[in-house]
C-alpha cells in the first residue's frame, strides 16, 4: 500500500485512480457522518477531469509528473471548482473566483483535485476540533483527533483516500497532524511555496505544506509547487532542486543536532526512546549525532501567540459581510459588522482576533508585538548560528504526545502547548518535516527534521534515510 | 475679539494620486470615471487568499516627488498596515508606510515675505500608500453604494511641518506643490477628480508665543480656496474660544463649504486606533543609492529654478515669468520659441497674449495647440526682418491657428509680405503726395506732425505691404531735401 509515487507506480488509469479515491471515501466514511475528513467534493467534475487526463495520456501527450493522481487540499486553499470555506460559517459555500498558485501548478502537473479537507476554522487549532463543520477523526482511532489544523488532509492520506494532500502551516499544522496520523508532512522554508490563494492566518508564518504517504511522494509534490511566484512578493527566486535526488545522497557525513530543550524531563520517555532509536539508525548510516542546545525554545509559544493572533486580527478584518461570505443584517453598519462577525466566527477565532487586536493596540504594541518580534529574531538567530556551526539537521520529536482524544484539551493554553516543538520552525522560517518513527499503543509517533533556510535538500536527505533505515518499524 | 493678537499655525497633509496606469498592488487600471467596480480584481477586492505585489512605477513617481521636494529618500522603507473597518476599505486595512517612510526632511519655498526673505515650509515626510474605494451615500434612498475602482490606487502622502502662518501661506504652499507635481509629471493634481486631497492641522497662539497651541484637524475641503476659507473659519473659531478663556479641544473638524462653517466630526470618525504594524505580505522596500540618484538626475528643471533662469536668460519681468511658468507645457512652449527666435521679450508678449488667448478659447492644452513654437518663431522672424507688419502678423497667426500652415506661405498667398523695394515705395509716396496736396504742402512747409497722416495713407494704399520704416525715411528725406 505504501509505495513511491513516481512513474514506476502511476495508477493504471486516471479514471480508476479518481474512482478509487471516491470509493475509498465512502468505504472509510470520510464525510460528515464518519471521519469528517472531507468537506466538499464534486464527483462528476473530478471524473470529468480524470477522463480528460486519461485522454491525454492515451494520446501520448506529456502528462506531467502527477498525471492522473488524485489529491485533496485543505479548505483554506482557494479553488474555483470546489468551495473554500476555511472550516468557517463565515465562508460556508464560498467559491473562490481565482485559484491558488499551488493548485494551478498541481493541475499543470496532472494532479486531480477530488476534495477539500476539513480543518480548524481559519487554520486556528491543533486538533481539527474547531471546524464549524464538526471535528475530524483520526483514521487510526476515531475517538482521537487527527491533529490540526490540517487534520482532514492528514487523515485523508492516512486513510488511503489519496496519495498526497495539501495542508498549511502557521505553527505546525502540517507536521503535527502528519505525526498523529503516521504519515509524512513537510513545512517548506518561508518563501519556498507561494502563499497566493492560501487564505491568510498569520502572513509572516503561513506556508502551504505537503502530506505524503512516503518521503518520495512529498518530495515530488514539493518539486511541483515550490518556486518563485510573481503573485507572492515573499517567494524566493532561488532555484528549486530535484528533491528526489536526496534519496541517493544519504546522510553519510551529515551532522544531526539533538537539542536538549526538545527532550525535557517531562517528555514521555517512550517518545524519547523512539526518537533515540531513530537517531541511532541515522548514525548507523554514517551521520554524526551532536548534542546541542537551543535555549530560546521555551520563548517560542508565547512569541507565537502574540505574533500569530496580531496578524490574524488584521487578516480576518476583510470578513465584514460587505463583499462576500456571511452577512447578518443590522440596523446600522456597526450592527451589521457585529452580528456578521459574531455569527461567522467560532470561539477560537474570536479569541485570537481579540488577543491580536489587544497586542497591537496603542500603548501595548511595544510591550507585546514589538517585543515578540525581537524575541522572534533571537530564536531565528539561534537556528542560524546552529546551522552555521556545522549542524546540517536538527532532530526532535514532532509532538510531545500521540493523538489525544476528542475534548481532551479543553483549555486553550494546553492546546497551544501541542505546538511546542513545531512553532520554532515557523518563527525562524526554516523547513521541517515529520516522518513516522514508530508507534505507541498502536498510535503513530512522528520525528521531526529541521534544516537551514532553503536547505530542503538536507531535510529530504535525512527524511529518506530515516524512512529507509526504520522500514516497517516506523509503523509498528 | 481681536484676531490680530493671534497667530495662525498651519501644517498640511496632502494626498496626491500618482500618475500610474495600474494600481499600487495589482494590475487593475487607474482610469478615472469608469463604470463602478469595473477596475477591480481579486486583489483589490480583497478576496480571501490574495496578496499585494508592489507597482514599481508608483515607487519611481514617489521618489521623483520626494526629490522635487528636496527630501532624503530612505534606501530602506517599510510598508505597514493601517487597520480600520469601513465598507470601502476591502481588506479592513490600508497598506501605507508608518515608522519607516519612503522619504523625510524636505522643504518647499512658497514665496517671499514682505522683506524679500524666502518663505520655506519644511516637509516632514513623504510616504507611499493605497487609496480606499468610494462610498456613495446619495445614490440610493436607504443604502450606501460602494465603488472600488479607486481602491488600491497609489498615493503619496506629503506631510508638512507646522510652518505656515496664514491661510495665504497655505494656499501658496498648495499651489506651489501642485505646480511641482505637475512639472515632475508625478500627478495630474486634479482636486475635482480627487487626485489631490488636503487635510489641515491648525492651531492658534498669541503673537510672540513660541509654543504651539492645541491643534485641530480640518477635513473635507475640496478646493484650494476652500482650504483657505476653512482655515480662516477654524482659526476664528479657535480664537473665539481662547479669547473667552476656553480651551481648544483636540478634535477633527469638517468643513462645510456650502455654509462656510466648520463643525466637529462625530467622535467615532475621529477616534481611531489604527493598530499599525509592518505589512508581512511585502518585503521592506530596498532601493539602491544609484537608482535613487538616477531618479534625481532625471528630474526636469523645477519651477523655481526655471523662474530664476527666465529672469536672467531672457530678461523677463516677474509678471511674464509668473504666467509663462504656470505649467511645464507653457514654459517649454515659450522657451522653444524664444530660443528659435532670439528676442525673449517679444516671444513672451506673443505667448502671453495671442497664444494663451487662442489656447484658452479653444479649451485645449498648449501641447495640442496647432501653432508650434518653431512656427511662432518663424512668424516673429518675419516681423523682425521687416517682411510683415505687426498687424499682418496677427492676421497670419489667426490663419496658422486654423490651418497649421507655415507663416511665410500664408503671408505670400495673402499678399501680406511687406514691400521692401524702394522703387515701389517711392511710387506709392508720390501718389499719396499727389492725392493729398494740402497735407503735403503743410508737411513740406515744416508741419512735422503730418508725417503720421501721410505714412498712414501710404500704408493704406499699399494694403500694409510697405515697410513703414522706409516710408517714414523717404517722406522725411523729401521734407528736408
């Protein structure tokens, strides 16, 4: 079932591949009444796309590296053929008039969009419980969350509905659900993948990410979606390497840092043990493991929960009932704003807008937002110095725990702590990947590899090596 | 109440629309007057997921304006979000610049004081930002209509120091600024189309006082004279408050031009916390020193410099200079004609008189005027060389306006070329003397004042073709010969 998504293993036909995806959705009950992973589909349209694609393949036309491969995209990525609701009442049934750059690039590579996946409302959350359309469930155990905020995408890949999926990251929303669902999740360097069409949560942290069943699947998709986009001024013009070449290169001679702050005494010792096994396997492949320290780590969560809500409070101002989405009429303009936004946004989104508005307010800006940006620069500087000192990769657990049960994290702050090992990469803008490294009571555990800015190549080298070294152990 | 004891202190914030073809952060047209919401796209409608991409032409024009106002252009400036809710602000924030503006520390000389010292107004800052859309409240009985054609159009905001001391200063500042922005082709500067908007900060203090009084912000003026009147009204209101021992409240006042009064804006319109923070969707704007310098070098001669040169190079009186430098087009027209002809004053008289009258009558720009500067110079050359009379020149000019023909051609066809041939002139003089025996007798007897009568008769007989100078000489020589 798990195999590379490359020309050796293209589905027998695009039509079958798409039909299989829809069959599998029904089989695992991916809809509202079941796992609630997929919010919107259009079977007729997808089948039509598959027929067109197959005609091209049959006619011998160059079909692209992902020709006929079905996928799902998180519901906060703009698509013209399916709604883009961001898991929010505010945008229920909203269909975008334009398409995200990543979606266009995938279509040009032959991939076929079969669904939009459930997520925490506007990507704010770590469990996909904060979706206005109900919580998503983990295919490994429906009583548990798939992680979040890209839980639907992670679940869809884990449940074998699709080979890959798009998610988005602001503080770990791809890597964390990948870990909880036992699949691979990539968060690229900030500026590597265009954000055009990704509905903004926190613009300086957001990045579209990729879920794959394997490292190779994720690498291929990254090759397709990465690169300069004239619609996104924050994308880089650095050339996109052939990430699949990382497979051959291995990790021999690489230095892998093990930061002690990511292995605190409070960490579940069984997770620490799985991490150390993973490190041991990489050492066996010729890597050197070095104990390192990243002392600013414990500042990351407070900094993140100032910067992200601040930007969110501004980014979500456009949902005002004037041009699109929900409008609840009111006697005055102010009434209309109040009613629309109160009805359209769920409690977590409201909480973050309030928090963000507060930290940007006159008199508080310097103490909160400005200070947070200064600390953020310290965190980024610490990573930069670490990578400059000869460390090629940093290895950590992706999450402090396995997938938790629905409702287990009722305190928002406890939910925020889930991101403790992942937010640092977003704050520093560096790439990170979560790879399955074993199971705990049958539930997946993920290991995280982080690399220097735009060194996805190093990240993939480590990930391929880890995947190969662990083999079936990664899922046991 | 004695206004004379009090001094007005004014600083102005001017928003100027840059003359770009497309908007600041998307490719939509900036064309004025298009049907509502036609010039829009996902970006300027702020559809979810869209991102701004900076229009470099807007940056170029803003840097030009900054140089023209002697500002220091910052090699690195930062865009910021100014957050507030309003239906015509699609994103819920305006992309502007805040603590790191494009340019700072400029100045503008707006005239001379009574004792001949230049009056200079400091420019605090100049920054780039985008316009909001337009709310139309009077189109539908119970609804506000929104037109987002203007949303995202690039602007510069130019903030002055509180260096003006009268409404006249403010008017002079605005007119000088407008002229500079036109000269540098940064903006069309059209208040009716909203391409220039002015907010004023005004306060009052006793003469001799050096500290500033509490200021109010006056908005909603839609002409330069409106600004002047609004300042007078607000100043009088403040003085009234102060004279009665009250305190001026820091607030926003709205000018009601129809009634000629200022009234306080509702507090909601005034009390915004804009929650500025750096715009994360746009990297800092980094400009190389070379590029900045290149923009400075490409500036045309500014109005003040040109006025100075017109005085020295063409020896023109101030009144001529004032008129001829009122626009780049007119100054260019004048200068091309003056260079081709040589006599600056003669050209100035023609441009001020005939050319402007014709241009205004036709309601066109000088650039579109069919008589080009070279043609005008040719015509004046004919006059100078005695080939046509001044009267004939006016007739030729009128013809040139219609046909665009060369002046020599017209003069030839219409028989307006002056006769310089002494024999022909002698025949006309003989005939006139024969036809006017009485006047001729008295003239020859020494009654000099009759010279004019006889010259006039010769000119008439020759239908204006005789060179009056030669006629004059010939008649004079007969009387003394």
